[in-house]
C-alpha cells in the first residue's frame, strides 16, 4: 500500500511569504521612524542654540558663557570676561571635565543657560555628563565663529557663532544638511566635516569639509552650523 506524502500547499506557502513580507516591512518602517526621530532631535539641538542665546540676552543683556555677572545673574560658579564673544573651543572639556579655574567660556556656556532656565541639564561642571550630547551620543558644543583656528576646517562661513555636533553617521548628516541648509556639506551655513582626529590648533589633516557625494552613510562625521 502506497503511503501519502504530506507537505505545504501553494496557498499555505503564499500565506507564509505574505506574513514574512509584512513582518519585514514593519521592521523596516520601524527603523525608518527611529532614524527620522534621530535626525529630528539633532536638528532640534542646532535650532535650540540660538534660542538659548537670544533668551539669555533678552533676560540678562549678556552673552551666556561670556556674562561677567553670571555669578550674580544665575548663581554660576564662574563668570565670563564680558568681551562679547565666546572664548575657547567648542571641544573644550570633551576629553575630560574642566575645573573651575580652567573652564573656558565655551565650556561655561552650558552652565549659564541651564542656571538661567533656558536649557535642561546638569550644572555640575566637574562631572562627565555635564556636556550635552546628541541622540547618537556625540558631544555638542558652541564657540565664536571668528576663531582663527577654524580657517583650515570651515571657510567662508557667515555667522557670529558656530555650533558643532560630532559622531553623526553620514546618512543622518546628509539629512540634517538637507533640512537645515542647501544639502551640500561644503557650502552654506551647515557643513559636514570628517570626524576622524578632529582637533583644534593642529594642521587640517583629513578634517576637511565634504560634499554629500563623498559622505559615507556608515561613517561618523561632525556637523557644524554657523548662525
């Protein structure tokens, strides 16, 4: 007597394939939403910085970080020199927290705007979590755009201040530029910079502005905005 062989019918296989397709589509859509939220948060980081400055200036008539009356105005641990600019580099304190005596105005900027109730975050400048980070964990910083050491890295920028956010994947960096500027990482007010070995007061090396065509989606970059 011949035994029957059991197996899946074409209809059953088709149903399984449809279910797998729906699951994959859901996963991809979920990842797309996560990526979109990351870019939105990074764009918000940049757009908030002018609001912090203008809000502080409106309330205290001074530039945060540079405010010579910050101790009185906000209870800060250190005031600025009042020369109307942010002295120091946007990278100050990223390697290790700075003590009060060594704290630059770019480093103190965050304590001033936080104590002035314009930004959220801790006010203890001696801890590693003091400096803000973007949604991928890269440091965010600000400085005066007239810094002479910027010349090798970022040329022909128009603006008073320079805000930078590091450790941003190329696919996000390109979207940030598209949303905020001209979509070209080497022109306009938003620039995409090679993230490898970024350091101030050194030769440019590989730290050059780049064009979207040369931005690798899976490589990390620093994105800077002048305003």
